C-alpha cells in the first residue's frame, strides 16, 4: 500500500489517483513504507568568520526503502549539505541519523567509511575522480575496496559505461583527458558498480546534454526498479520526473513534498502534477 496518507492535517494536498502532494511547515507526510534513513532533529551549521550559519534546522525526515527520492530547492538552500549528512559523508551539528534502524551519528570516521562502502554509492556535485587513475580504474575502485574480482568488475563497468554512452576504448583515458560530462558519467558508473542499497546523487546530470541526461537517468531508474533506493538532488524538472517522491527544501526544513508515484515515461498528468507542486513551492 505505497501511498496511503495517514492524515492531511496541516498539509495542503492535491492528488491524482494514488498520488499526492502536500505543503507543510513542520514535518513531512507520513506513509506506510519501510524507512531506510531517519533523521531526528537533524541540524547542520557552519561557522564562517565567527558567524554561525544554520543551514539544516531540526529536521525530522524519513527516506523510504526502494524510493526514488528527489530533493529540490533554491541554490544555497542546503540540498548538498543535507545529502552529505544523510549519506554519512559529513556529520550533523546536532540531532541524529539512523540507517536501517542503526544510528550512524556516533560512528567514528573509520566506522563511517566502512558503512558507506557497504551500503552507499555517490555521485557528487564536484565529480571527485582520482586524476592518476583511468576512468575505468576510478569506476571499479569502490568494488576493489570491498574485495570484488577485478575481471568481474571490469565486465560490469564496461556494460555500465556502454549504457551511459562511453565506449570501451574510452575507458582507458584519465580524468584530465575526458570532458566534464564524461567524467560525470564515469562517476555515475563508480556510484552504482557495487549495487549499493542507496545511491546518493548530487546533480548527476549537471554537465550533460539531453542524451547524456537520459542515459544517466535511465541507469538510476533501472537500478531503482531493481529495488535500490535513490536519493538525488536536482534543479531539473526533467530529472525530478523520475522520482516517486519529491521533497522541497527551504529555510532549513522540508517545505512540502509531492508523491507522484512510480515514473512512467510520457505521463503528462504526472508531469503537470510535479510542475504544479514546484510552482506552489515557489520554485
Ligand atoms: N563547508 C562549508 N562552510 C561554510 N558554509 C558552507 C559550507 N558548505 C556549505 N556552506 C553554505 O551552506 C549553504 C548551503 O550550501 P549547499 O551547498 O548545501 O547548497 P545547495 O542547496 O546544494 O546549493 P546549489 O543548488 O547551489 O548546489 C550555502 O550558503 C553555503 O555557502
Ligand atoms: Mg548543491
């Protein structure tokens, strides 16, 4: 029963079939699904020249297993900051984060690194490939770290590279020898090579033309259809359409959310619903 709404309460809702959208000022809509990530009063602040900037404020949020969750919001709203906290890449200032019922907030750096290696894949806003390694070696590096066979990894990576439009001979190139979009797609292959439980993607299509965007989104949609969870930050409504849940971040919290249901290509009603939601959010 994926989208049963427990209460509308303070939310302003509109819906198409089982799909819903809600605007609220405090929390997010409760639904009956298995939670994979849960934050409790999550706060993240930065100190610059003695001044504190509170970016994420007392956020209670649940990310559900098997969802394709998209986080949107204006530039500087804290989307990357939130993604880094949710994925254990950065520690919160206050509050806690549970992953599959286990608190990760108290873990030390080594424990967090093991946790991330086991469960998470990442595509960062800045691509972060290792310059001294070919894009193939970059892509398989996370698999090597967990002891998978190089031969198997290369076969899988080659297939994934093909799916995002990078031919096998290109994969010997180093990051400095490829375009921004090619580097971004290599980072995408690296993110999904281990079949992580959750793929965190921060504007993974930012440097791509429309064919590249489609290819990357198709890989994310495919792995999501295979059961992996995706949490993606984007400014792009075309990318957001792939989500079954869209969260809108503003002023350190979730201003509203839209649950348009699983992605169906060419579903105009769904697209209108997402557009209406984003307009309502002030996007
Ligand atoms: N390490 C840091 N030190 C100080 N301030 C930071 C740091 N990281 C982020 N910020 C600030 O936090 C705010 C949110 O940044 P963040 O990168 O999360 O925004 P964003 O929503 O991802 O924006 P964009 O859409 O432009 O990528 C910004 O004002 C930014 O300057
Ligand atoms: Mg960002």
